[in-house]
C-alpha cells in the first residue's frame, strides 16, 4: 500500500469486491467502491458521518470554520445560507466576470510557445476568476505570491495529513508554511477589511457582499471571522480544483488531437467567434463531454470524500461499528472496467446520450448526497466557458519527447511536474 496505494486497492477490489475492510491499527477502514454502496453511504447514512477529522484538522488551519470544515448544525446553517448563490441559475450572473478574466489573461498569453507553462497559466486564470466573483477585483501584482503560497500550503497540508499529529507551526523548519498561511490570510482579510471601509451604498454585487449581508443581519451566527473563513474556502476550493481540471483537460486535448479538433469545430459552429454566454453553454455538448471525461480520468478533489461514522451503521448487509473510517476512492471507481471499458483511454463519447448507461454513483467527481460540492454548477459553467474561449484562440500539442504526466495527490490531483505544452495561436 505504501508503494502504490491505488494499485493495491485496485487488486484487492478485483479479489474481494466493492467493499473491503482494512485493519490499520488502531483504525478500521472500509474502502467502498461499489456505486450502490457509495450512494447508500453518502446519501442514506449522511447523518451518521463526519468528514475524516484529520483532514479537517489540517484544512482548518487555513479554512477556519467554513462550510467545508464544519459539521452538524453549524454546517447545515452555513450550507443553507450559501446554497442560493451557487444554483445553476445564480452562477449565470458570474459568466461575464469569468469571460472578462479570460479575455484579460489570453491577451497576455504568447502567440506561440514550444513549452508554455499551461498549468501555471490556468492556475493564475482560475485565481483571477474567483477573485472577480468574490471581491469584484481581479488578480493583482501579489498574484505570484498567492500562487506560491497556495502551493506551499498544499504541500505542507498533504505531508501532515497522513500523520496522526502535526509538529507546531513555530518549529524552525516550518517557516515556508507559516509564511504561506500568513500570505493567504492577508489576501483574504485585506479584501474583507477594504469592503468594510467602503460606504455600503458602493458595495458591488458579489459573493463578499452576500456574505456581509448575512453578517449585518445576524452577526452572532455570522461574525466577520465566519465571513473570512467562507471567503478562504471559496477562494481555495474555487480555483485549485478548476485549474487542476483545466490543466488535465489541456493535456487530454493535446494528447488526443481528433477530440481537440471536434471540440473546436463545435465551438466555432455554436459561437461563430462570439464570446460564450449562458445560453450557449448547453449547446457545447461535445466540449462538455471532454470535460466530463477529464473529470473521470483525473477527479480533482479525491481526498475530500473520506468519512468517520459517529454511530453504528449497516452498509450492504454488514454491521459496522461507530468510528469506522470510510474511504471512497473516486479515482478507482472512475477506472472500473465494468462501466468504463478500456478505463485509461480518453473517450468523451462514453458520456454521449446514446452511449451505454453509466450506473448511478459510478461517476461522481463532485461527490454526492447533502455534502456534494457546493460549487459544482459554478465549476462546470466556468470550465466550459474558459475551455471554449481557449479553443477559439489556441491549439495545443504535446511537446516532442514529452511523456504523459504522472498524477500525484497534492490536496488536489496534479501532474507530478508542472505541465508544459506547445501552444499555437489560431489564425483568425
Ligand atoms: C472541478 C472543480 C471541482 C471539483 C472536482 C470539486 C470537488 C469536490 C468534492 C469531491 C467535494 C467533496 C464532496 C463530499 O465530501 O461528498 C467538494 C466539496 C466542496 N466544494 Fe468543490 N469541487 C470543485 C469546484 C468547487 C468550486 C468552484 C467551489 C466554490 C467556489 C467549491 C466549493 C466546495 C465546497 C464549499 C465544498 C464543501 C461542501 C460541504 O461540505 O457542504 N468546489 N468539492
């Protein structure tokens, strides 16, 4: 397991089936990969579960007490208050801000580059998008610092998560982590303070104004610290995952030129050179499938779906005691050859309406049940819009001699070394 976690789990799944028990002293862990059991766990038994507390302990250092990191009544109150801002209809209002960020970014990209650092470029763009949606202000000169800080915080968090306890942050070797947390806190707190100093009549219509409305209405439930924590979660969850997915998508497009050509032909036919609007997104059907297939091959946030039971439950006929740890390895589920023949191959047509049905729960990059990703509609709209605008302007190829990037967990699933691709602007 320590050499190759997913390889070991995959072999055991073939031998023992969709639910297996691992005894990792002092814990009992149950790895669930059967789609029906996964839904039973995350939907029917939702009330008997909390997120795996070690991951939350590590996340909370940065996120504080937000929708992502809280449980019970506190979680329900936050989720309920935020949900209206993240419905499919509500996210349409953010599309012009997203298109503005993409326009500004692409204006800075080169016309051609044999080794363009596409991962870093999409990460900056993802950060700009979320900053515009949250704070109505784009990426500033301190963006590089923020990008580095997000990376350092993820590396430190990932390293700590699999140990039962962390060394205190004042230890001399934790300087990089301390600086990263301070940089991110300054960024978010700075925006909240700046808004508070502004006359209310001038507050723009963005996510921060929505959160501050909650604070003004009910400061006991929504102190400024809670607003700050929610902003931090939206900032981190809202750009890391979409940037990782767009990076993998760019790789899939470069490695599968026929799919890239088909997606571009669709974008050209639907948009006729215009910027996409909300009304266009449903018509970008094939492009959407390339993104789904990317999320199947490279689910961006696999670590989040681990839970601990707080009381005994029965799952698939098994009686499991309180304090069992449950792992739902999305990557493994998404590579199940029963529903995804030749599971390593990039085949967007798997998601076509006339393709064989995929069982419920077999594909769930955003999770499922009441704790399903809050930002799933936002993420899908954003990624479709940015991918379409990208294909209008550029094509990508695998640089000669480059090998397929190896996915590694760094909170999100990222290429082991930063991805570079050959970028060429289209003649228009
Ligand atoms: C490709 C993009 C994304 C992927 C793959 C993704 C995936 C996930 C997953 C797997 C979970 C955990 C679900 C569970 O535990 O059952 C989650 C939770 C969450 N995500 Fe996302 N996410 C994405 C984008 C976003 C965006 C854009 C936002 C917000 C701006 C966001 C905010 C959240 C929040 C707040 C939670 C916690 C929800 C809760 O506990 O109630 N995510 N996401």
